[in-house]
């Protein structure tokens, strides 16, 4: 895989990761609520690792060509995101320092990671993005197998996500630590963002 192609993919991937979306909303809420954002970020990264494996194995292309499976994924992922958005809106997060020593212990690491994996891994839009983006930067007939090149691109994208999301969650926590009211408002905005994204996904699928 040419180094120039990998560098170009890294730049495109970073630009996409820097665009706020459901991942940002979830990691900001986690940064305000939990002692550590790593479970939430780790879950999001796990979802992208699974998508990378699906694209590299050819499974994702099969799913994309099967309307029924894609429809189920779309509705399942959108409904899951809608549920998380409503939960965040009704129970907005506050900084751990503002809610006592037991803050961040109400939700286990596994549960937070599973939520993150659901947000990234169950999002059909992300699946289609991987299908459309990753193969464009891989070269068939190169010294490295095509699947290995896809895997490298997926790892690069996952690394970009890890760096950006950790920074976003940590910054949200530190900046809003002493501002509980602003933290609640920010958390509610994150919930609204999840609801809007889920609603748009459902509406788009229904229209299609």
C-alpha cells in the first residue's frame, strides 16, 4: 500500500472524525458523568474494529447488497440511538465533582463500553462509509493483500477516533467540572443531537 495513499486516507479520516455526531454526543455525556471516558471511547473503537473486520472479510459488502438486513440494521441502530438520546435528555449528566464521591460508579465499564460499541457498530451509515471509503485507498494486486490494506486503513481510522474522542470527553469534563448548570445543558444538547440523528436515519429509511 503506497505511503501517499495511507497519508491521504489518514487526512480524510481525521476530517470525518472531527465532524461532531453521535459519537461526540456520547463521549461528551460520558465525560460529564463518569470518572473516566475510556470505557465509552473503548466501546466506540470496538464498534469500528468490528466494522473494519466486516469490510476486510467481505461481509459488509454482502450486507449492503441485502436490503432486508440493511433495513433491520438501520432501524435497530436508529432506535438504539434514540433510546440513548431520550435517556440522556431525561437524565442529563453532571461532572463527577458536582455529584459526590459515588459519581461514575452507577454505570459499569462493560455497560458503558457496550453502549459505545452499539452507537458506532450498529450505525449503518458508518458501515456504508466504510464500504465507500476504505476500498478507495486500497490497491488490488499490490504486495500486501487487499484485506490487509483495508485492515490498516481501519486501524488508522480507529486510532484517529481514539485520539479525538478521548480529547473531546476529557475537555468536556475539565472545562465544565465547576459549571454544573452548563454541564447539564451540554448533556441535554448531546441527548437532543442523538435524537435528531436517530430521527433523520429513520425518516431517510422510511422515505427510501
